[in-house]
């Protein structure tokens, strides 16, 4: 066990000269006063803008801060979170009903009084612990300002632009984009819903929806859904119509030897329709030719071996039958590569991560667990460390020293120097009770892991004072407002003492780095000892 103090670290901040240059340029453009720009005009212009509450001009500078704090206190930050997700404005968000909007369009709808009510009714897509797409409501869209973004592209053709600290769901849990590399996998939204037995049972039996409603939700016909019922053994009233099967003729007309001989007699140049030049083949002819080629004995996406395998054209051009363009996939993964908007998930290999440059970015805050959403067909999350996907077993847990435990008490508590604590014995007793609770929680968590529980189940015994990290990215206008909310300036009631301590320090830090932007914010004078 380790006990540490809450603290913060500036991850990204423009230089003072760069911030002055960018904001003055934006302000001069707004006021059409470019001719008045000079060597020492930026500070006075920015000071006047802030004084007149025209703070939109300072939104073009962005700061990222990493907070190391107790998990309980992070919720003070998350409730008024102004930035965690950082996705470009053209990122597409789809609803369960397959309607779609860009994040930028959702933000515009939110800011317009005539359409703001629509946002709360949108059933966006989240992924639950079973890997099933579930509906989740959007709480709000936040403008995160101008930031550097990178474009991640996957093998299935999906792509998304995000900042380096934005988290993506991988087979090993959520990881930041900056930690990912080509060849690794992210989780994409794509397997047809009718191939997922849990999804069908959830909607058709648990939620008691009609077959017509489930078929519409899955984007298939009722006939296709009925075949899925038969495949998974989901009991439904039998139809009077026979289950038609492809093909013709009577079963057993030819022996296995005869069929093999007929097949060999029609292969390659022995076939009258043979074309040496594959580019002259029809699409069906090209597919037939490559399907006769030798394929691998396993799915190159999910690794399955005991299933039907098919050849997939990477560039989705069926006439390109070059071996470099062919990938062996199981039926589910093959369908997923061709259907982006369906309702379950697949592992998707990253083929490139390219720096795009500076773009306007936005954040989405979801209402309920799970706090993730599907963007451009890829599952993404916020920047907070999750006890669900982080395993603390086998290492010392770190707990945050609460504000009410002074350094003197902590020294006596952890170093055994109790002789100095005679006058504050009651405070020491309280601290000892706290330390005992942390110790019991750590032991219980490790015992649950040893008993076979996964981290997402064992985390139930972890306390609020467990150390966690969260990265907040905000433009200067948003950061000023956060400081006024969460520091001792306190424009909206008294903040939690632990978070006030952090934001007091953050204000002093920003005054040193970007003085003109924060000089009007003053902490109250502390009473003299």
C-alpha cells in the first residue's frame, strides 16, 4: 500500500507568446481591426476582451491537465466536465435506429433552442460488458477547441480522427491512441445483429418485442430473422411455408466420386468459360475462381478454426484476385468487414495512424454506464482511468491522503512517531480507522482476484480514496470557468476541499504560464496564523 497526495501535471499548454499571437489574431479578425496590431498590443486587447466578457476569442487555445486524485473526487470533476473525449467535428455518431449525425452537427443542435430537446431523445450506441450494442442517452456535447488530431484507419475501412490521449476499446481494455500502433486491434461496431444469439434473445424474448420490430431493428427481413431463430434454436411458432433451400435436383443423384470427377473436369482451362486474364471475368466468375483457391485454415481476424471460412477482397474489388488482396475470414468477420452500421462488435486491425494537424474537436458526455459510445463505427471512451479494465492485483495499491489528514498526523500514522501526537490523539484515531479501512479493502480485492473474479467484478470493494488519474482537455475559456467553479474562488457554492486544493494550485500555475488570461481571477486571502 502507498499513500500519496493529490496533485496535477500540465500535459499540454501553448507558450505565452504563441497564445498571445493566436488569440490576438482571432480577436482582430472578429473586430476587423487587423491594422491596429502591433508589437505590444496583444495583452491589452485580450485584457479588454475578458473584461467585457467576450471570452469566445480565447477558445482557440487549449490546455490538457492530468489530475492524480481520489476516485470519489473525480466525480466532482466529471459532473462539470468540459473536455475528455477529443474527436474531430466530422466524426459520425449513429443511433440504435441507424440515424446518424456528426458531432459538430449535434453541438449546433444543442446550442439552438429550437432543436436542443432532440439531443436528449437520441438513443446513441454504447457497448456493454457482454460486447453487445445497447442504447445510451447523450447528456451534452462540449466544444473542446482546437487540438492536434491523428487519423486512425482500420483494416475494415473505418477511420476516425482523435487526439493522442483519446481512449479506444481494444481486446485488452481501453487504451489511449498514443499507446496504439499499427498491427494492434481496436474494437469496431460491425457484426450483423442476427448473428448474435444474446442480442436476439435480449430484444425478442427479454424485451418481448415482435418479430417484425426485431427484424427492423437488426436491418434484415423477417425471413432472415426466422432463419436465425432456427440456427440458434430459439423457439417460435412454426411457419406453414416450407423452409426453402438453395440448389435443385434430388439429393444423392451423384456419388462423391462422380461429383469430384465433374468438378475436376470443369476446373481452369478445361472449363469453356475459362479466361486467362482475370480482369476480363465477371464479378461472379472472379469470386468463383478465388473461392477455389487454397485458403488458410483459420480466420485471420478472430483466429477461429472450427468454422466456415471464406475469402475476402481487402480492397473490396472482386475482380482483383491477387493473393495480396485476399484475406481468409470466418463468416461473421467477413460480414462485419462489409457492414459497418450493425449492432454488435468485432476486433479490427489498425493499418495506419497518421498525424492530421490542428482541428476543432468536441466531447460527448453520456448519461449512463457504460460511459462509451460508437464513433465512425469504432468504440471510444473518455480519459478517466477505469477500475473495470485496470487490474490492481499483484502490486501496491495507491490511495490518496484525504484533506483532513494533516502531514503531521500522516507522519505519525505511517512512520509510527506517535509521541508527537499527544495533543491530537482523536485526529490520529480517525486516521488510523481510515488506514484500516484502506488495508481491508486492498486485501479483499486481492482475495477476490485470487478466487477467480475479474477486475470489473472485484472492483466493488475498492474505496473512493483509491488513486485514479483523469486527463481534462479544455480551451482557456472553459478552463477559466472550471477554476471558478472548483477552486476557492467558488462562484457556485463551496467546492470539495480536495479538488479546491488542486484547482487553487492550477490557477497559480496558469498565472505563471499565461498571466494575462488569468490575472483577473484572485483567490481569497487566507487568514494569517
